[in-house]
């Protein structure tokens, strides 16, 4: 009698384990299908504006080295700062609900940064996904009036004048709290162009 009871217990355990593994595999697969990612933020600049990934100015930057967002983008839950318009949960720390990346700019010329070539790849309704561009935001930390949505095809993010030293720019990218399901599974990319003025 005891042998049958032990065998039944082991069988139930193995069946439970098999179903748990199948459930986890399915949820991971399903999650990958709905994850919203910023895949590439390309950087373009003329010869007199040099962009670097590191503070020692040793590695040239051709695209933003974005923070790791294993869970992808979700609508922000933080309270909007009345001055910067950046939610409190969007930071340049590991707990951020959005992406962040640093770029070091070496130049002595005035310049502006333009956001362009905005692309959203989706398996859902492309028109609805493009409408959601108004809920994708980018800002430069500690730069006044730099918070912009990606609604327009080309956006002036910020302008820098009287530049004399190497600048560290921290970019923040997030989804607004009003973002809908239309972006589920989307891969988002765009270009930051540094233009001498």
C-alpha cells in the first residue's frame, strides 16, 4: 500500500513539474511577442562634433548604448515633474521604467539635436502603432524644455550654444502613461542627428 502511495505522489510531482515547465515556456514565448523595445538609436554628427560612449573619449559612439530593459517598455507610472515633464520613475538608474544612455560630446561649435527617421515595426495595425508615437517620449536629463514626444517626423530636441568643454548628455526614453496596446510587440528605432549651427 505504501509503495502505491509513494508512486502516486512521485507521479503527481512529475506531472506538476512538466505542466509548470510547459507553462513557463509558453509565458516566455507569449511575453516575447508582446514586449515593446527600442532596438536602435543611431547617432549622426559632422566631423567637428565628436561623440563618444565613454568619459575618457576613447570609444566613438555610432548609436546610443541603451540600458538593459529585459521587460521592455511599459507605460510609465510615475508622477510628472511640473518643470521637466519627466515622470518620477524615469531616471538614469537601474530601477527606471524607461531606457537611458549617456553620450559624451566633444566640440567647440554650437549645435542642435534633431530626432528623425522614426520607425515602428509591428505585427499589429501599423497605422494604429504610428498614432501611438505621441506617447513615446525622449528627454535629455537636466536640459530645460528637452522633453518631446515622437509624434512629428522630425523634432528639435535641444540646442546648445557657447560650448567650451566636453558635455555628458544623458538621454531618457519612455512610454507615456496613456500609451495603449497598439504598440504591443513593437520594435522602435530612430536617429539623433547632431547639427552644427
